[in-house]
């Protein structure tokens, strides 16, 4: 779900310690609490709450660019955990690093209390943890942006954790749009009408898909008629099969729902591995 950022938080010693007590920036997978949520600060762009398939929780994403990249990360077969808006909690470290680099550490304009740096994504794979900061390339022209990224980079470097900058130039937006479309079906089981077996619906769609050459829309119509479902629900079943990786589609192109398929769904596989790795 995408909404416009609502408000800006007041930042001081009390807010800092309140968030620590809440467990912000702590936990893993479903138990992780981001340091910042979409309600904590005003956003210059569109912010999102997205259900993650990897973690099973809602993720708070503070820009359209972050959201696009999140879908890539979340679909990757390499990804084991994603923690967004991850805090650099050791203020003494970021204050020291900023001082050594002769960079002004961010502080609240009113309270003057130092603001905690955050990294956009901390991603866990089987063999490592990687920190990824997502910024539009145009932002890198600003000296202040480069300074804050330098502090963030140095912080993680001192802790022996790889840090990487990601811009729109390295994001496959068509793939991200497809994954966003697929992800809309995450609550499929909750949306199935009472008296219908959701697994039976999915199995029936998959059987036709794998043993015939009908277009996706044709299969969807057959499923809707068979199970007496509302128009459009057959496509939702298709999306959910893709979400669970039970069938494949070409993620490099927009979904083609109307063209009869040349081959059935048994042939080949589609790589879901993200290019960030």
C-alpha cells in the first residue's frame, strides 16, 4: 500500500530512549522493528507499506526507489532476511567518525540532539550480511548527501560489514513492477469466498496452466466459472501461484494475459535471483 508521508517526528533524548525501549532496530525476520516507520517523518515522495514474502511482516519503505528495490530483494532466492531503516545505534561512533572526517553530524534543529543515522536495508544471505543504501543518482550531486553517506560507509567498514550504494541505474524497474503486481495476491487465502477451497482453486489453475496452451486470461475465466468466483479472481490465483513460485513467467516483460502460450508451464525456469548479490 502506498501513501504520502504524514508527519515529522520531534527528536530529542526522550524520543531516542523511547524508541530503544520499543525495540526499534532490534529483532529479525517477523520480529524486527524498523527504526523509522512511514508515520515518523514527512517524505518527499511516495512511501509504502509492503508485505514481505521473506519475513512475513509489513515493511516500511520511505521512497518509490526503495520500494522498487525492495521487491527485487524480497524475491531473491539468496535473501534470508531484510531489515529496513536499520539504525546506526552507536551514536558515539557516528559522532566520532563525523568529527574525524570533519563532517557536521545531523542534529535536531530545536533540541540539538544528534540524529541517528539509518541504512535503508540490511540484507542477510546464507554467507554474509550486506548493507545497502538506496539513493537517486541526482542526490549524489549534493555535498551534504555525499557527506552523510561517507559517515555511514565508514561506520559499517569499521564493523567489517560490506556496504554498497544503489541508485536507479542498477535497478530493473520492469522486474520490480512485475513483482509488485504479483505481490498484490499475498492475502489470497483471506480473499477466497466462503465455501471455496483455496488450494483446490490454485491446484486447478496450475493443472490447466501446465497441461495446455491457453492464455492466462482464458484459464482464469475457466477457473472463475468452475468455482463460481467473481470476475478477476482467476488472475489473482495466477498471481498467487507466481508469488509461491509454483509456476513461472518472464519477469523481464510486462505480464501477457491474452496471448495463447506457445509452450505450457512445464518448460524452463525463471531466475528470481536479484542483481544486487
